[in-house]
C-alpha cells in the first residue's frame, strides 16, 4: 500500500514536471530566432582534442568558417601520436594556403607535452590560454559542428559586464543509429528542458555546459583560473559555478549546437550518461535525488501491477504517457529537429534508459572518459 501511494505521488509530480518542461522549452524557442548582434571584441576560440570523433574534419572546419570580424582558432592535443593530428595539420595547412575559405586571422595546432593533472581537457585549455590573443575566449568541444553565426551568438552577451559566462545546449539533429537517436532524445526532451527549469528554480544558472563556454580572460582571472580544475570531474560545471559565486551571471545562449553522434552504440551512450549522472550527484549533492520526479512513465509499470490494473490506474498511466508524448513533440518542434520524429518509437526505451542512468548515478564513483576508467574521490577529485 505504501509503495503504491509513493508511486502515485511520483507519477503526479512527474506529470507536472513534464508540463513545465514543455512550457519552458516553448519560451526558449521565442529567443532562438533573434538575429545575432554585431560583432564585438576579438575572440580566441579554443578546442581541446583527444582522438577522432565522427565527422571530425567537417566539425573543425565549421569552427574556422565564422562570420565574425576578428577571431582565431587554436587546437591542442596532448600527444603528437593522437590520431587527430594528421587531420588537424591538414586544416592548418589549408588555412595557410587559403583553400579552407576561413576568415580567421590565425588557425594553429598546439601540443601539450605533459599532463599536469587527470583532467586532460583542462590541461589543454590552460596551455592554449597562454597563446590566446583576445579578451573574449570560447572553449568548445571537438565533437560539435556549428554555423557561421555561432561566435556572434555565443559572445553577444559578453558585452554586458554583469555576464561572466555564456553556455549552450546541444544535440544530434539528424541521428543515424539507434544509439545516436537515444542520445539525442535525452538531450532534446530531458537535458535542455531540465537546464531551463534549473535556471528558473535557481533564479539564474549556477553552472555551465561543456560543449561551449564563452567568457572573458578577466573573468577567469577573478575566479582563480583553471588551475583548481586540473584534477576535478565536471570542469564545465565548476567554471559556471565559480563565476556565479563571484557575482557574475551565467547565461544559456539561444544557440543550440549540432553534435553528430554518428553510429554510436548503446553502451557508449549509457557509459557517457552514467559519467554525467555521477558528476551531477557529486557536484549537486542531495539535489540529485530530487530528479526522481523525472521518470513518471517508468513508475507507471509497477504502479499498474500494484493497483491490480484498476480502471482509474490505467487512465492515470495513459494520461501520464500522453503528457510525456506531447512534451517530447513540443521539444522536437521548439529545438528544430524534425528528423527525431522518425525515432519517436524509442521514447519508452529512452525513458527506461534515463531511469537506469539516474539509478546508476546514485551509486558508485567509477566513470569512463575518452578511453580511460577514472575514479572520483569524495572531494570530487579524479584519479586514474
């Protein structure tokens, strides 16, 4: 009886959560169609690279072809034997020859000869900061593909001194495999709406999202730089948190990045999302367990069994599933990814997977990251 009541309450709260997600994503849509503001200060765009992602060449070229007045593109890898090096060298050579069609004033490849800490991404960014010429800096993941207005969009708010960090949502707009589609659904219908809801509940964002972080050198100096993140999990989260703690505003850009997941396997998606879940738990503490209200459709399964499939219980679960379906459709339309409609049949599987990831994230400290198994210490420190 107690279990049935608990499930009933969780289902009720989940339907409210689905409704709020749909409302906030619609509000977000209205901001996405604003034209980018006129180019401001020069920008140093920095991309830490480790290995080859799907469509790497096109991804990196898109970062070099920006409709921005003054910018530079700096890549960094930890090892000269990284499989990404030949492609990056080709991009740099084509830029110098003029065949790349880039208007960046500088495209360079740098090598970090040694790892100063466990977080290799932060290692590379710290190295690139030494060579950055401009006050505006943008940290971008290597697996994103962007349009020419990307830099204009993500740096527009930095002209306001109160804004310290700008970050972006991301998803695969055209998934080509089941794994990629599941990953894209998670970001489209859960992650981005969840970020918008967190922004509302916290009165502002208190964190940043890894694929793009735009900031100023002066902000990084004031919050203590990146040194404290060399051995930490969730460096993107901490950059936003440190900026918010220092009194700056963290903004979510209306620009949504395209992340090509290619033929990603289900195991890859699960391990990556499990890493995110454990990172959130160790950074947000008890707030992580409040995410129990995000899984109403999954709770319907045991609730129907406990209720003996009574008529009212069946109707409750049907209504919950319908609200979830409508929320998913609203997110797909608002984020302009109609090709996800072909994969709508995956929605129940995505919900079960999200619950399994959340449950797995509630325990354990091991994470898999770019071919390495790492352990997260109670303080949030990473060790091999």
